[in-house]
C-alpha cells in the first residue's frame, strides 16, 4: 500500500509539474508576442507622428501670438528704421512690416520698445512676439538662435566723432573710449579692431550720441544709415570720419519653431518688391533706392 500510494503521489506531482511548466511556456510566448507587437505599434505611432508633423509643415500654416495680427517687437530708437513719434512707431521698417502684414491679410501690432540685445532671445523663447524687425544684422551667432527672412536692407558700420576731434579714422582708435549700443555689430567690430580701446555700451543710440557730445566717449561705432540720419536731424556737431564696409544685411527675426511664417513673410516681401511698394517705402525714408 505504501508503494502504491507513493507512486500515486509521484504521478500527481509530475502531472502538476508538467502543467505548471506548460503554463509558464504559454505566458512566455504571450510575453514575447506582446513585446513584438508593442515595438511595431511604437514604430507605427512614431511614423504617424512624423507624417502629421510633415503635413503640418507642408500645408503652409503658421502660428501667431494673436490671431489676425503680426506682432512685432523692436528697439524703437533706430531712425530712420524705427522711432517713436508722439508715442507711435514710425520709420522704414515700420512701414515695411505694415505692408508685409497687409500683404499677408494681417494687421501689424507693435509691442512697447525693448532693449536691442533682448530682441533675438525674446523671439527664440517664443510667446512674446511673432517677429522682430529692428535693424538686426544677420550673423551666424544670431542664426543659431532664430531664423531670418531674406535680407531687407544692406548696411555698413561707420565711426562718428565730434567735429574737431583728433580721431580721423579707425587707425586712431587705439587707447580711446569707444561708445556703442549694447548687443550691436558695431560693438563687435570695435572689440575686434580696437582691442586696446575702452568700450562703453548704452541701451539706446540717443544715449550713445549724448555721451559723445558730453565727452564720456571719444568715438562711436554704429550703422551708417542711422548715423547719417541722426547727424542730419539732431547731432550736427558730430560727423562720420570713416565708413566701414562690413557688408552687413538686415533681416526679420522669426522663431525656428515657425518656419512657415518665415516663408510667408518672404513671399510677401517679394510681392512688395515686384509691385514697387518696397521701392516707394525706401524712397520715402532714404530718398534713394540704391
């Protein structure tokens, strides 16, 4: 009896063991199948997302901070490109941005003035404005942060001094005090070409030129079109002693997350050039189309 009972127990144990092993095998196969399907599903989801992103890019749509408006931020102290007159912005770029917005079926909206060196970071961060147009030179460093439209204006730098100064050009800047607007290519040029000069920066060009008049700085490096305008209209005791052919080009800064807006602005800009509106604006503010 004992032998038979033991055999019965052993048989039952082996049957249970086989059943348990079979069940584990089923779960293992199910697990492998689930993993494979999950991978396939993830791949399909990724491909679908990429397809959706491509469609969003291809359909030409873009985002705006405020629906129906092209919101612009600028340092509005850069005549004749932009300046505040009776509390309202006016200038070449203001007229150009207004025309571009109209060409796109939008209304232009200028935000309160902002420091120049904060403009590109503001566009890169997003949420504040759609674009910035403020005599912003297209440079590799700035292109790393934002996208730029096609160039809207060529420009060079120049050296401005008070009349009667012993500074006759860039060769005389050694050891001098040079002023400029913070964040500008004029300051970059001064640092590179007059390394032993003292550099003083200011938030606005009016402050830079006031410092020149008062003797706080001995020379100013700035964009030549702006220097010509200021000297003609307000600072007749100053003069340009050297034009610096830097071959710069201004562009409109747009977020890298909004490439279709850049494309739409480029299309509108080309239309304005083709229909003569761009030349009309240029003649209004510079008296020439050269």
